[in-house]
């Protein structure tokens, strides 16, 4: 018996070992030339004038964690796929400070490989948004989507709460961070909690839906809306979400498999398993049953009253 258990235990370990086989990381050695400085909070270089090695703090805005990069959408890239190969030399040439940055459409525009992402439509929406129309020269894709760490959670993440937290953190990176906010304007950063005082159950909403559900134009052919509306046009009508035709069906919940909406009910696996959205989670049979029960109660009241009246008259 002990031998059998030992064999089973070893078999499990072997299976797990194969299952946890490390994935091949492309261009790791090449990228490590950059990460040995930019991948840690301190870096060391040889100063020929001092004749010795110097240790310095890495500028936090130039710090890129390896783990985050190799989890990102761009994890298969070389650093020099986007940055000049002149960065191979150190100290880096001063002229590289003025290097033009690529934007999404420089690589993804017109490429059939990425047709399903609708980048052309995304660009069209972005150019029509308040972010672009008010800050055209300064606002780029990278203001929201860090090219070194960005992940498209909405297409592959199983947990709605994580999607909401990740997407909302992108908005809050400016709208709750004065330093980032004032890169675009000298105005005072508004207090998010105060400007949303009208919203009941603030914390529940902030943790359950993305900012863009109310602040962007929802289109059927775009999975993640990019046309941010002026604040005056933000959704404030509860029925927009809390109804059988909830706008969340075209945005937050649309990515999840195939939605089943028919006259027999609202069978949305994601909404039913992770949350109950008042007004949206309806079922045809339960609706009929509730009407029947209500009708029977009325009939009982009428009959009861009639019998009492008849009995009293006798």
C-alpha cells in the first residue's frame, strides 16, 4: 500500500513538473542589456573621470519591472523594436531624449493580423473624444496604455472585478493623481468622490462597473469604448443599466462568451454568477409566476371580502 501511494505521489509531482514547464521568453538576453539598469531601482556604471563604479537611483519614470513587461501584450518585443539602437551605448546620447514615440496605429494600423481589435475605429473614437479634442498635441495612446505593461484584460480575464479594477486604475492614474493630471492642464484635479456624490452606493458602483460605462459612447463594433464624452453628457439615468436592455450588455459583459437574451429570460452567465444587477437579471418564467401569484392573491381578497359581506347581510 505504501509503495502504491509513493508511486502515485511521484506521478503527481512529475505531472506538475511538466505542467509548470517554463515558457520560452523571446529576446530575453538582448532585453537584459536594458533591464540590468531599467529593471531595478538602482544601477551601477563606471565613471571614467572618477575612475570607479558609481551606484545611482533609477528615475522611477524610467523603471520597468521585468515581470510586468513579460506579462504584457508586447512581451515578445525587443526593446530596440520600438527604441533606437543607439541606446545600446552608455551613457545614452543626449539627442535620444527627443526620440519620437510610436503610437498604436504605427504598428497596428491596416494590419489584418489585428483586424479583430478594430484599431482604425478605436483611433476614430479617440480623435472624437474629449481627451484628444482638448489636448490634441499632448495626449497620446501612452497616456492611458503603458506600452511596457499594458494587458488586454477584457478579452481574456475571467474575473469581472479584476477587469473593472484594472480599467478604472487607468482613469484614476490621472484623475486621482495631481502630478499626472497637471501634465495636461493647470486646473485643480477634481475630487472624484465629491463629483460623484449624486451616485447612490458609490463604492459598490466603483467596484462593479468601469468608468467608461457612463463616460464613453458605447458602440457595438468596439469592445472597449474610447470616445470619452464631456462630463456633462455622462450617463446619470439609473435605467440605462438597471433595465432588461442594460447598456452593460454592449460593453462590460459583451466579451464573455455568447449572451443568451430571449423571451424566455435573461440568462447571462457572467451577470448571474458574479453579481445581481437590479432590473437586468430577469427571467420570463419567474415574471409569469409572480403575476400568477399576484392574481391569486387578488382573487383570494375579493372572495374573502365577498363571503364576509354575504355573511354579514344574512
